C-alpha cells in the first residue's frame, strides 16, 4: 500500500494517470461507435435505395 | 516509391492498408505504455526536489507533446490538401482535430494537477506556456466549430485548412515560450543542448510513454481517418461492396 | 488597367464612403466600447484605487469586444449585394483589395476607438503618461485585430450565426494582443519600462500585416465558391 501512497502526492499522481486512462478509453470508444454508425447509416441508405429501384 | 504514395492517396487502398496497421500500432502502443507506466510509477526513483509528484510527467509530457504534434499534423495535412487538392489529406486533418483537443485538455489538466503541489496553484494566468496551451485548445475548438458550421464538405475542408495554417503560429510560441519569457513552467528537459537533463532510470520510462502514446495516437488517428474516408466516399462502389459484404465488422 | 496603388486607394475610398453614409458603423462600436467600460465600475464599485488598477485591463477588453462586434460587417454587405463576387473576379489582386478593405475597417472602427479612449480612460483615473501608452498600444492592437479579424470575417461570411463563430475563431489569435496591450498599459501606470511590450505589439502587428491579407484573400475565395 505504501507504493500507492506516492509520498503524500498519491491523489495527484493517481488522478492524473486515471484521467489519462479515461480519456484514452473515451477516444477509443468514440472512434468505434462512430465507425459502426457510419457503416450502418450507409447500409440503411443502400437498402432504402434498393427498395426504391 | 511514387507509386506507393500515389496508391496511398487512393481511398480504397488507404482503407485496406490502414486496416492492417491499426492493430500493430495498438499493440506496440499498449506495450510501451504499460512498461512506461509501471516503470515510471514504481521503478524510477523519486525526484530529489519533487518527490513522487514528478511521476505525473509520465502522462503530462506525452499529452503535451501530442497536443502540439497533432496540430502540426493537421497543419501539414491541411497544406497538402489545399495545394494538391488531396481529399485524403483533408480527411486526416478532420479526423485529427478531436484527438488534438483531448490531448490538449489532458495536458492542461495534468499540468494543473501537477502544479498544485509544486507551484502552490491550480493555474497561473500570467504564465506564457499555460496561456499558449490554452490558446491551442481554443484553436482546436474554433477549427471544429468552423467545420461544423459549413455544410459543404469541400468548402469546410478548405476553409478549416486556412484556419489551421493561420493558427500554426501558436505552436513555436508554446514550445519556445519557456525560453523567451520567465515562466513558472520549467525549461526544456529533453530537446536541449547537451542532451536530456534527466537520469536514465527516469528517462527510459518517459521515452517509452512518449513513443507508446504516439503509437496509440497513430492507431486512433488511422481508425478515425478510415471512418472519415468511408463517410466521404459513401457513394462509391468500393464502399457499397464493403458495407454490404458480411465481413465488415467493426 | 489601373495600377495597384490606384486600386488600393479606390477600395479604401469606396468603403469609407459607404461607412460615411452609415454612421452606425462607426458609432455603434464606440458606444459599445464606452458602455462595456462603464459596466465594470458599475459592477465592482467605484473605488478609485480599484479603478486605477483595473483600468488598463477593462479598457482593453472593451476595445477587443467592440472590435469583434464591428468585424462581422466587414464583408457582409458586399456578400449580400454581390459586389464581393466582383471583387474576387477583379483584375486587381484580391490580396490587395482585402488589405484595402481592412485598412478602411480600421479607419472606421479602430481609429475612432483610439481617439475616444482617453475620454474613457480619464474616468478610470488613468494618469496622463499612461494614457499616451494606452493610445499607442491600442493603435497597434486595433490594427492587428482588424487584420486578424478580416481572416475570420472572410472565413465566416454569410454563415448562419457568423458573429459568434467569428469571435470564437479570432479570440485565440487575439489573446496575445490583449495580454501584451493591457499589461504594457499597467506597467506604464506603475512607472515601469514599457518598451518590451510595445515592441511585441509592433512585431505582432508586422506579422499580421505581412500574412493576414493573403489568408483573407484565400478565405474569401473559398467562402464564396
């Protein structure tokens, strides 16, 4: 546990690392969602056009 | 060689090629960041002056460096897009912007958290580096706002390209601000005459984090550009075939 | 074909004439400047020490906001009545014409601001020597702002909610001007050396003078396609 205390700076160090991790995860999740949505939007449009033809 | 670059500029080729690169970049990035974090947090000795608080450097420096590198990439892509009218270049600039904004935000926040125990303050309005990094964040916001406000993709590409290039003046200001003006922020540690001013036990994890973050950034950027390319080329045949084929997962 | 000098003076004259017919273009930003400056003592209380302390900053922020307000109309009327197309297609280089319009804008919006500023400064208990420095910094600053602002105005001309976007785009580039302008005036009030700040403002102004017209011209062409 003493390892995690980081002197008296534990809160500062861990919040920095934690925030960084969260931001990275958010970026990844956002990118994947956007990709999936783009593909499904295109698919929807293509299907719609097929039914019109 | 020119054939390779020429092929790369073609969206379907880029899409296929980048699909292979993303996993490798991700793995390299994760491994380096894991090593850098563990070594930086637990193996590197505490700093003589700052104690364990200095360990924030292992996230702060990569974030700050990437916030500037992203802008440089955006500016170069914007320039290429404007001069050679390469659609892919514009797509790169568009995809990079949110990433750059996030890294700038991270740099500011981790810097602030680090500054609290070290300088006694969460923020220092008079500081040139803090101010110019904040300006950087606003430049990213302005870029994204302008893109958003223009409906036509080509027009949005070109207008935002001009904006990025105009704002590029800020990047050297951020980097040299600590040398030109008196600042709370310390001077350059790595890129200076006489080599890095930091002992190896602390240096190697830092380098690992910088490279690791860069690989992760590259992976993120490439995936975002792929999405961007799909959207821009949505009417093309190759996109149709790709989307309708069952193999296209995530 | 008329020479470059003639082209420049022609566009400046034209814009000045248009502004003459619409005094609001000059007066509105001035009133705004005066009123925003008045807001601060109304809000923070009239103690003379506080006023003297805050004066440089308040005046500079007010000047910046007033300039932002005036920038939106730089290309707007030309865009609306189609003369912008003519300017772009003209035989004169667009960079020159964009520069000319910016000069006219400063004469109409920036210069009056500089001339009116001593009146407002007096209400902030600003000593005489400081007023001189303030006018100098405001001159250099408003020129820079007109130049940088013309880029933003060109990028956002005709866009929905253009003014807000324009301000958002300009502010990052205007911040150094504000910082050094206000700080230099504060230094003058404290009888400290002002040369460094003035040099910075002059350098920024030079940079804007040499680069902004090109960016503005490029932005105009792009916005008007």
